[in-house]
């Protein structure tokens, strides 16, 4: 097991080095001039030369890359050369070796913003918690929602709404995230802000479902509620429409808001719209994956044995089929979590959510190279860490993978002995 984890860690470090090399090279040969951005348009040649020397722009690209690796390493070299001076904002200690050299033990240093002067480490510490909260809540909503719909469809395949859920899941994966974000923002923060109009005659649609058992009564209630919400906007303020209290949600908002009189406060209501938007696509994926996994488990003999002992189909699905079907679902969920942590740029931009996605978007607008390179490297590290955790969890959840690891270990030992 330790050998397996060690191999994954080494592969992850190789991936991070490749990502850093590509991104650093691309931005090193870009047309933007950080010295002109920092000094202003009216700066003289002497000022620009001093700024370029401070930023090591007068050095070659390999030299600057070596300096960046030195800053990034937890064990760094301090010398009198340009760029290798150990700084206080590294958050570490210096161990002197000689009068001109020392070794620094520190946290990885990702550079400093050209525009704000903040270190990338500080930017990550300020914005990553909000991105993490948004991604974790969204993945939990998608996971529980997708699995619940799959269980419902497997328990009552003849019901109407579970059949429609297959069509809705395809639509959830087909529509782009920025389109769904604008649609959710329009409905939740504009159209339903003050009141939610509901066309109450749509409730009559649920009546036939109470007499046709194979459809399901829950189907009738859900479909009538959805139809009432859709038709409520068309009929306006007529006598056939009830006005329920609105959402009161704003277009823009973050997890931590600032009140001019009371200071910072937790604004959980701002989480709903971006969370719903971000959960639509993974919910569709989890639904289809859970549906196919449960369908395979229903064909196995133990499921029929559970039914023969008196369990209902829903009980047999939850108690016996679902635990065996969870392994690929959890593996996919972990991968989607890493994707949401790094890929919520459009969602955070549209809803004004102050996370890493909005930060990297603004850094691209102002061509803030250290922030872009540092955040891309941080996103890549998130992917690597999550993938390693997925591999470890897969060996724990699936005994067949663990058995294959032991077989490889034993075969390698036999070859060494021979």
C-alpha cells in the first residue's frame, strides 16, 4: 500500500513540474510588460530599469524558473545572488551556513501580485475557503439528489417523473454552466425576488395520479407544482394565481459580507443560487451512473433473495444494492469535487462569489502573471491530491483492487528472488 501511494505521489510531482514548466514558459514569452504596469505610463527609463531588475526581468527565463523553483521548495537556498535572497514573507526560518549563504525552511512561496502587492499565499488563504464551501455543498447536493432519483426510478420504473428525470439529466449535462447560471440568476434573483406566482388550477393535474396507482401520487404532486410555477408567470396577477413570498436573493453576493455598522457576517442565503447552478451537471452524471449501477445490482441473485425474504423493492435497493453500487459513484464524486474546486470560474464571476475562480478571472484581466501561475499550480495540486485520495479510497472500497495490489507485490518479490 505504501509503495502504491509513493508511486502516485511521484507521478503527481512529475505532473506538477510539467504544468509549472508549461505555464511559466507561456507567460514568460508573453507581450505584457510588468515593469510598465507597475511603474505607470509616465515612468522614466531609470525607474523601469530598476523595476525590471527587482523582478528579475533582465535575467534569462531558465534563471527565473530556477528562482521560482527555489521559492516554491520548502527547503530553499539563500545567497547574495539576485532572486535568491530569502524574504520574511516566506513564513519560515533561515539556517546560516556561511556569511553569504543559508538554507530556508519555509512554506512554499508562490510569488507576489504585481497589482496589489499581496502574496499568492495570502490570496489563496483569503479566497479558497469560499470556493471550498461552494464546491463541497454543491457536490453533496448533487450526490444525494442524483442517488435519490436513481433509487426512485429503480424502485418505481413505471412512474412518470422518474422517466422524465432521464430526459432532464441529459438536458442538465447538455446546457453550458454559464447559461444555467444566467437562467438560475434570472429566476431566483429577479423574476421570483419579490413574489413567486403560482397558477393554482395546475394542482388539478395531481388528481388523476391518486387513482392510477402505477403513476404514483408523488409524481402528480411534483408535476402539478412544476406546471403551476411555469404557468404562474404567464397569467400574471389574475385571480387564478397565488403570490407566495419571494426568494429575496440578490444577483451578487459572497459567503462573508461586510456590514458598515456590524462588520463581517455570514451570508448563507448567497450560497443557494451558485450552489444550485454548480450542482446541476454533476447531479445529472451521478443520476445516470447510479441508475446503471443499481440496474446491474438488481440482476444479481442476492437482490432476488432479499425480495423473497419480504423486503420491498425500495428497502432492498437501499439496504443491499446501494452499498455495492456506491464504489464507482464515490470515485466519480471525488473527481468532480476537484473539478468544481478548480472549474467554478464562470459561476463565481456571474454571481460575484469571492473565491479562487473570480480571483483568477480578475488576474487574467489585469495580466497579473504571478497570481495566474500560482493559482494554476494550486489548482493542479488540488487535482493531484484528490486523484491520490480517490485511488486510495478505491483500494479500500473495492477489495478486488486491493487484491490486485497484493498480487503485484508478490509477483515482484518472486522475480527479485529468482
